C-alpha cells in the first residue's frame, strides 16, 4: 500500500480541520498582494526589513507602559523635548559620546538644514538637544578609510573629527558619554514606518516618510540624509497639529529599531544615566552591536510593540498608474515617479487611519487579529518545502509529484476530487473560518498569496512534464520574493548571518548573505549604500 493510500485511510478515520464544502467566496486577485504579504510578514523584523529596505507601508503601533528604552548622549541630565530612543542598549551606546566641537549656534541641533521642496522645517530644536542623528558616529571612519574623495565639494557623510579619535585624558569627563535608561510612563501611541526607514541613504529608504508624510519633492531632494533632525521635528509637528496629538512618536529602523519620541518629559521616566567608555576604540564592541541587532532578525521580542494589522495603509494598494518598480526594472520600490495626486491620496489615507483608529490603547485589542502570525503560518509551511522542490533533489516527474501530493493531500477528498475546492481548502487553511464581510487588507493579501501557492502546486501536480512543473514552482517563488530564502544555514555560535544594514555592508552581502565573525571590510566601490552619495 502506498503512503498516499495510508494517508487517505487515516484521514477518513480521523477528524480533520474543518474545510468548506463549496468555494463560496471568490478567490479574487489583489494587486501587489505579494508585497503586501511581505510587508506584514517582515514588520518589526530586522531581517526582512533590511533586505526589503524601502518600506511603502504605515502601521499604527503601541508600546506598553514600563517598557525600557535607551538613549546615548553627552550629558548626564535627563533629556527634554524631542529625541531618539533605541530598543537595544548597544544601539544607543554608539551615540553615548561627548559633544562635538562645531560652528553651530548653541541652540541649533546637529544635522539641521532645510529640505528641498515642501514646507520649511521648524528652526532649531529642543533646548539642550545635541544627540547627533544624521549618521552613525563610526560611519565616518569607515568611509574615510575606504572611500576617499579628492573633491573638496563632494558630498560626504559627516566625519569623526580627528580630535575625537584621540584617547581621552584620564579623569577628563568631557571626553565621556552617558547611556540613559528610560521606562515609558504610559502606553505610547506610535506610527510605524516600515522598511529601513531610519537609514539615511539615497536608495529609497526615506521615500515614504519624506514624500508621503512631509510632502517633499523627491526628484529635487538629492541628499536626504542631511536634515535628519528637522525631518524628525516636522514629523512631530505633523503629529501634534494635523493629527491632534494622537501620535506620540514614530517607530523606524536602521541598525536597530528606534523611536523618534516627540516629548521625553511627557512620556518617559529616567531610571539611570550610566557613564560609558568610548565604544569606537574597540572593534569587538561594534561587532557586538551588530550581534545585538541580529538577535532581532526575527522580531523585536518581549511584546514590546503591538501592531494594528487591520488598518494599515500602503502605497502598494494605490491605483495602477503608480509604478513603484520602474517597469519591473528594479527589485526595490521607489516613489520617485509617483504623481502628486497619488502621493496626496496615500497621505490622506494615513491621516484618516490615525484620526479614526489612534491611539490603539483607546480601543483595546478585542477584535484585532495578529495577521503577521497568520502570514508566519504560510511561510513556515511552504518556504522550505518550495525550496526543496526546486533543489534538484527530485529528478523526475514521478518523485516530484509524490512530494507535491504530500503537501496537498490534507485538502483532497479522494472520493470526490474537485480541484477548485482543493485549492480553496489549501489557501484558506491558515485563515479564520469566521470573518467579517469586509476583509482586512492583510487578510486579503494572505488569501491571495496562499491561493497563488496552492494553485501552483495543484497545477504542478497535474503536469506531466518535469521541466514545466519545476518552472511553475520557480515562477511562484520569484513572485513571492520571501526573504527567508536568503537566510544562512549553519552559522556558528560566534557568527552572525551578515546582511547590509545601514551604514555597513557590501553589495554581495545583500545578494548572498554569509556567516561572519566580524563586520566585513568595505573595499573601494563595494559599499552597498554607496557612500559619498548620502
């Protein structure tokens, strides 16, 4: 008796998961369903958000009261006003350094400068604010070593001053920094901007917040990384005025997740301020920072962030006239060619979402479904199996069909074969059987992607030609673009699977991530982020 006959007998004798008796709901296609699915799946995950770094979606988020955060600064005293918070202490520690000498006026924060297009940002900043945020402090040393320019007027990342790399004198307090630990005094209401939205690059990482939220003309905005403080100030002005205080800050990601918090005094309690040593003198500490970030590849952990997946807004759902991928010539989306009307429509939807549904804590968790957990079920079921099918392990159509049938057999009634019903049962396996009439965007994306997978498997099972069946599976994998297929296998306990996370990484690290025991050296012209063009 074959394994499939045995499985059939077992299925008849046991109680299986409920499945519909008829395809009562049409399995309609959803434009950009694959990208919407991936936005949900990669949200608040360092891995997927680093590889698909140009986020196009906006989610409401909340952080529970009592959650610990970290802030690096030159001062021991508590921070007032708007500043940045890191989820990981290693992230904040790289900013725990002395005040830089500069020609700025005393009340002007570093990184100030007007963006081209849009309204002028507010002047200055909160009193005493000196946290340098337009570049990570150690990027300058990396670039100056490996990407020198002989042009005095060339646009370069801010460099670490030579005097700052001089070892501090003993007992010289001015040469030290402080790591602040804060706890949230109440639930925070946040807008999560997905992708690597805190990366100060010209590759599109800042498109969604600059174009959609701040109405910046991207075609005139050639160097988006050099007005970071004013970007944050404008975001907080938007939250306070147009959004009538419903948002406390903005959740973003670079090498680590961070919050642009609009008022430290209002939302935080300082638990301690610890004096630090200079982390830039020790390369092992910098790799320790990357390792801490890599710990969050698959999620921020600790229930520190709750995401509302029922109401999110995405540029992927805009009309057919919005070409995010330059006619399929690019793997990563941009808003460069988006019309003013398309951008305005997305902006209005974000405002509508905030005004209608923020803060999340006001409405509670009742009725909300964690659609990321549902997307996880789909990826966990099919990611490795699809990869295995095209690996060459099956060399003829018979063995390939046997393996595909193992995947599909739970959804087959061998007494009454019906391909449409089998695909429907397969596609809806992870979805709730009771659903509202108006499906959430995340649910529709999951259903559409699951249908693509299940119909491909069904068609491949019916195919008599081996090459044609393999081609079908490869095609759906190319459509899915799951970041799980770039994960390393078998990294040692002293290694991390290294991918480019701004500001570090090489082009080949994005294409083929490998296990590393240190941050790889960047050779001339090999920086994934193209230093010199930030």
